[in-house]
C-alpha cells in the first residue's frame, strides 16, 4: 500500500513539473515586441499557451483518481499544482496569453490569464469534493463488503454446524439424502433391508443407582454419569472396524445399535455366510467392546454396573419420522425379538436366538443353550448365551443342554461343565462370563422340579426336603 501511494504521488508530481517546465519554456520563445497586432508577433513554437492550463486540468483529474491516497493528500497536491500553474500563467505566461487572446479575437470580462487561473482553482475545488465523495463511497462499500463477507462466513459456519448436527443425528447415508439439493421438502425417507443385525444393551442396575436426592443434585449427577457412559459407547463407533455399526437411539439406560444398514454393501444371496453376515460378527464384537468400556468406567468410578445384551438378525424397515425434529428408527419383527432377547436375558450375557447362533458359529463363536424361553408375542423360542470365541480354527461344538431348576434357574450338567461352562478356562477360546443375576420376568417351558429333586449349580448340591430342612454339602 505504501509503495503504491509513493508511485502515484511521484507520477502526479512528475506530470505537474513537466507541464510547468513546458509553460516556462514557451514564455522564453516569444519574440520581444511591443504589441501583438499580427500573427508574426507570436513564435510558431508556442501558438497556444492556454493549452498548458488545460493540461494542468487533466493532471488534476488524474490526481483525484488514485484510491490508495486520502482525499486530504489529494486536495493538498491538487491545490499545490493549481497554485503553481496560476503563478506561471500570471507572472510568466501573462503576455503570451494576452497575445493569444488578441489574435483569436476573444472577448471576455477579464484577461485570459486570470480566466484560466480561475478555471484551475474552480476545477481543483470541484475535484477535491469529488475525491472526498468517492472516498466516502469507497469506505461505505468496503464496510458493506466486510459485512457481507462476515455474514457469508457466519452463514457458512452455521451451514457446517447444521450439517454436522444432521450427520450426528442421522446415519451418513440418510444425512446425505436429506442434505441433497434435489430433495423435496415433504419427501419421506424409508428403506427396507433383508439382512440386518440388531442389538439392545441395557444397564439393569442403573435404576438402583439413580436417585433424586440433594447429594446427587436432584439426580443431575446420575444423568451426567450416564452421559459419560453413553459418550464412551458412541466413541467406539468412530473406530474403523465398527464403521458398519450404526447407533439407532438410547432409551433410558438402554443402548440400541444395528449393523448392515449401509446401502453401499454389495452382497448377493449366493455369497457365503462369512461374507453376508460379517457385519453381524462385528456387531457382536461391538457388544464385547461395550462390556470392556463399562468395566473400565467401573474401575475408575468404583461402581459395579453390568450390561445385558440381546442380539437378533433378519429383515427390517428403516426410515425417518418427523419434519422439524427428524428421528431415524428401524421397525420389524427382528427388532422386537432383539428387544425380547435383552429383556429376558441374564445380566452380563449376550442372548441370541437359535438362527442367530447358527450364523455366528461360522465365525468361531461358542454358545451355551439356555432352553425354551417364553417371549411375549412370539411364544416359545430356543435361546442361547454367548460364552466365548475360539482363538484357533476349530469346528463349532454342539450346544450344551441345560437343567432347569425348580426356581426357574438354568444350570449345566456336571459332566459338561468342565468343557463348556462360561467359567471354564481354555487356551483355544476367549471366555465370556455371565452374572448369576436374572430378571424376574424370565420364564421357561420346562416343568418345575419337585422339592425332592436335586439342583446342581456350579459344583454345589442343594437339597430341599419336605420337612423344610436345608442341607448344603460339597459334591
């Protein structure tokens, strides 16, 4: 900016100086005569000395144009140039201008040298006001341009925030659909999928932890802790291996996720199971990572929260409900069964249906048969608990048949416990332990045992006689 100002100033001063030198040179060429009665009295080299004043007006106009110079400096330079030219016109070019006026038979109230000087001063004053007006308009336009750019930046930032919010609320492919320019405002979104995995994960003992007491700030601290747990669960979805797992929603302390909802999946019905249902195995791995994350939180907060899982697979229908507050959700029999698997399951365990177990067996997962479970709206379903995953390539083992006790608890046969129990240790599989705690709404189809029958659970024999005598002994 400084260099441009200096160059503009030097150019203006150079033009003014050259014009003044030419004016002075013109006065030196005039012949010394007493009067100007003929054309021979004016030298042919300086026929029109008034043109130097006109050139000065052009220089003044050029001086008012540079936008990098303040109008105050412009006015100073223009008045300096105009005054210098007026002095030259009156003192140096005066006789020459008088001769030019006589030879052209001009009739004016004042002499030509004064007329040209007045013209220069008037033009200078007008150009100064014009320069001030142009600078004012330029400043206003600059402020408007800055304001427009600021508003455009704010609008762009708001658009990015809205886009990020939409991508956080909706899955990426659904958000892309709604952010498209060709979408109609009242257009609904729905999509059917044939092979999807659904998972429900709940924290059953969170309701016991939650209390609206003053020590917990009326329950706010409990909700803050739950938010930290859910946030850690959401962070797992950012891992590259879980890109095919999508969070659907949270219902209280229940976390709902699904896999296989990406439209870009190119899977054919004739593809092997390991290819078609790879996302279901990833969903199981995601469930195991949720258990590890909650265990880490328990160690840091000195709590004893546990998760209860239910996983199912099958066809579903996905869509977005709502206009001002859109919500992405999935519906179908698959979702209902997955929810029942979670609600009727055991704390710390992953309960699946028989069809899901058969698919996951191809990925090395090992299961323990629970038995027939009464599921609301579905009748009797054979369910299984995930007990581990083989670390070596071994054929899937047959599920273990449980023994249903008189109190509704299922147990393992003593001879099979050392092989397939969740608490057994093996070098060829990863063991997943389940809690002994069960919900009260779990029902099995096995008949209740009499009071004289024996319940074998984890190596302890419990006998209940008809005389209400309890005898506890190690087997």
